[in-house]
């Protein structure tokens, strides 16, 4: 799995994780993957909403070692 | 038989009035769903408050909506103009604000959990209480990793959010235009903003 960019939003609260992901998505190409690491529990629902609203694909949404890890594919 | 009813019976089945009505219903639903799916949602906010706590709703909603790909317009009026200053110096006052939690942002966890209910009489008398409360609020926001207003404002603008402001308020309170950020798209009045608000999907008064 080739991750084009990793966004570390640990310690940041709503709406920063989403804003950071949006910025990162704008810089990568179609079909590329972005990884987001966040500690904000609200980011789980936020990422679902972000992907359904923007048409990007939420490939993975996991909890790892006290943080939430997401993989988004740009469409 | 009249000419009309003769023509009707001569029409093929799918062109009969009932069939045509059913077809129109179906087509209309399809077309409306298509338009709905292709539409870009829009948000219009009228921001009227200038305190630190009330600065958050317009910028969090605005920046998040832009992140979701929405069209965002925010009209700043009255005290909302404070949010457009180059030098943001926003304060917060707990006076008369019984809903504001007064928790100390330092010390051990059990200490931080205490909500200090300070009576209005004390808040009103103690000099510098607002400064203290503002300082505590800022520290709390920082501790919890919440973005600053300046940061949220910048992100909203960067993502294409349209910030417009009330010209009348400038005249009313004697503001100097140089005090405001240059990114304000337009200085307008209510009549100019209302049409935008009318067309928006979500229209908020903050």
C-alpha cells in the first residue's frame, strides 16, 4: 500500500484533522492514498462524513495504540 | 362522440392521460434526484458576536463546510466585525454567563475537574476578572489542541470561504478600514446579503 502523504493530527481537535486532510488531498493525484493519525474521538464520524460529502473513499478506519488511523483514497 | 374523445381513444396506450401523468411523476422524481445529487450545498452565516467564545462557531462551521466542499459565505456585522481585525484581540467574559464552565487549566486532574461557581457580584467587582477569564480560556483551548481563531480564519479564507462585512457597522462604531484584514471580499448591507442567504441550504444567525 503506497501512502502518498501522512497527516499527523494527534493532539488536534475538531475541525483541524478534517482541515488538514482536505489540504493534503488537494496536493495528491487521483487514486492516491492519504493516511491520517488523530487522537480526537470525533474524527471517526467526521472522516465518514468528510468522505461521503466529498466523494473520496474511506479505505480504512482503525484504532491503533491509542490513536485513530484512517486511510483515504482520493477520487 | 366529440372530436376530443375521438382523438383520445385513437391515441396509443402510453400517450393516454393517465399513463402520461404516471410517466411525468416518475421523470420528475428522477430529474429532481439528479439535480439534488449534483448540487453543491451552501452555507450562509450572519456573525454578530465578537467575543472569543462566540468567534468559534462561525469559523469552525465555515472552515468545516469548506472542507466538505460546500460554498460558504459569512456576513460579519455589529460585534462580529471584531473577528475581521488584523490584530485579533478577542476576550471572553463570564459575567452573566452561568453556562460557562470555570475550570482551571492547570494542576492535577482532580483539581482541573472542579467547576468554580463564582458569583456575579464577585466577577463584577474584582478588577481584571475578564483578563483572568480570557487568559484561562485561551490556556484551556491551547491545552486541548483547539485551533486559534486566526488559524481557523486563515483556513476558511484559503479554502474559498467568502467573508463579507457590514459597511453600516463601520460607520456606526467609527472603525478604521485599515484595522481589518484585506481578504474581506466586500463591504455590504443587509439587502445584499439576504439574497445569498435565501439561496443557501443552511442559513445561520450566530
